[in-house]
């Protein structure tokens, strides 16, 4: 019982710490951790300036990897680096950003910060401090999260920062992080010419990488202080679960929706939270429960419980029109598609126009479909352009879970690969 509670505490601590999830990448020379550390450590060792962009979807580990690199470099070069952190959500205004840089520089070097200083004063202070730090062989690392938001406006901050990196006396590194893969294309020509054009792309892990990551996160270490017999049994049972085909299907299902490491950590944290302390071990049911919790979506629930057969036909017809790249369609177009299905497959589900219109209005009320724009209030509902507000996958899952769903609709999805 005590061993199980301790194991639970260890796993929760790991899963709530994103940097731990990426710490296993340290041994790989091809990982973004190794590449970023090489760029920054080379700048420190060779007393040169550098800039790099970390690009990838939210939750892919950009911030976690950057923090892991900075943590290791601080341990190796305790008195040789200082870190300035900015976030585009808070500091996208140039005046605000320069003021924040001046504040952090004063705090780092134990200087008196003046709240009344002008933007020009703060800009000059930053340039002077970079020169002084360079002469003292101290590297200043600027971490700009939500980098794309700094490209709005006149980009004065980015120009001042990257222009300062062109001087021989400064010694600094700029690390930008953005979920926009075209973040560097948002830079003005004068700013882009001063950027080193180094980019690291964060992509979702492959199936093999995902399995190694799960093992890294969930296996108990032998030096954890827990009884050796318990650790061996825990890891053995977990190994059987991970190699199980059903577990791989669960992980693939979670990754299909969101393949980021952040989403995986959320899934595993839920699974660990379902662990029975009395048994002391993780079981397949824990991961199944976590999957159900992760996949609970109100739109799928609405399709499962509140959608009629005619509602499902209309949604499938709209999905077929979108697959055919019909960018604009209305209720009349949907009825033509509905008639085409009925004629092709000779189904018994043949409803009158007025009944179909009431079902169409019901879907609008349920917000499973919506009008393309707010224009055309005076236009008949039959002719106003509409669109689906659910994805093909959500519709497929709703069809599978709805007991009233006609077999022909699922057959259409399977046959035409709409899943």
C-alpha cells in the first residue's frame, strides 16, 4: 500500500514536469535538445552571436526543450550566462518589451531600474548592457515565446535586438519559439537580413518514439527507494500492457486526434490517476478509462443520443459535398445529394421535403451545422450557404455509437475512406 502510493507520487511528479519527458533525448545527437544545446554552447564557448527559431505545434515541447537546455547550461556555465524571457502575449508592444528587458537586466546585474525611463533610454540601456556583458565574456540569452506576435507592428524590438547581434562587442543568443511554421517569413526585410536563419522543427513523435517515451515516463527506476520485488513486478506488468495490441490501438487513437507530447502526458496522467492503490499496479482498464475521458466530446455525444436517422443522413450528405470540394452548398444541394444516395442504394429511408427541412433546422439548433456567414437573413433558409461544424472523424464516431444509424451510412464511410 505504501509502495503503491510512493510509486503513484513518482509517476505524477514525472508526468506534471514536461522537461522530464524530454530528458531522455539528451543521449541522442539528432534530437532538438542536442542541436539547440550545440548552437547555444558554441556561442558561449566561441564568444559569438547567434539566433534560432523553434517551430512546431502547441504542446510539441519547444518550451520544455529550451528550458532543459538552459538548465543544463546554467549548471555548466554558472557565471557566464544570463537569461531574459519575453512572451508575445504580454510583451508584443515594443515599448513594453524594451521596458521588460531593462527590468530583467537590472535584476540580473543588481542595478537600479527606472520605471520612468523612456523607450529610447531602455533601448540604449539594452545595447550598452550587451556590450558590457560581451567585454566581460558573459552571454545574454533572449527567449522570445510566441515569437510571431513580436512581428506585428514596426518590429522595432526585433530590429534593435538582432542589429545589436551584428556588433563584435556583443555576445548574445536569441531563441524564438512559435507555433507558426512561417514565423521567419513574417519578419521585415531589414530584420530578416540580420537573422541567422537557423530553425529547429518540432514534429509529433513516431510510433516507436512514442513507445520509448511511454517507457521512460512510466517505468519505475531501480534506485527509487521502493522494494526491488515491487519495482520488478510493476515494470513487468507495465511491459506486458505496452506490448499489448489493444494498448497500441488506444495510443494511436489518442495520437490521431492530437499527436503532441503534451497531449500524451495528459492521457498518461489520467491513466495513472485511475490506478488502484490497493492493487498497486497499472492495468489496461486504467488506460481504457483515460481514453474514454479524453475522447468525450459533446458533439459526438449529441450524435449518439440526440440525432435521428434523418439527421444522420443530412450530415453524411454534407460531408460528401465537402469531400467533393464543394466550397459552397445549401439545403437544396443537400437534398440533391440525399436523393442521389437514395436512388443509388434503394434505401427505405425516404422522407418528404418538409420533414427534411425540420431535421435541417434541428441540426442548426444543435449547432452541428451552421451558416457560412451572417449575411442573407432575408434569404430563404433553403438557399443560404451552410457548412459542417463537426469533423469527419467526429461524424464517423457518432455514426458508430448511434444505435439508430443505418448500415449504409457506415458503409459509405468505409468504402470512400472518410474516416
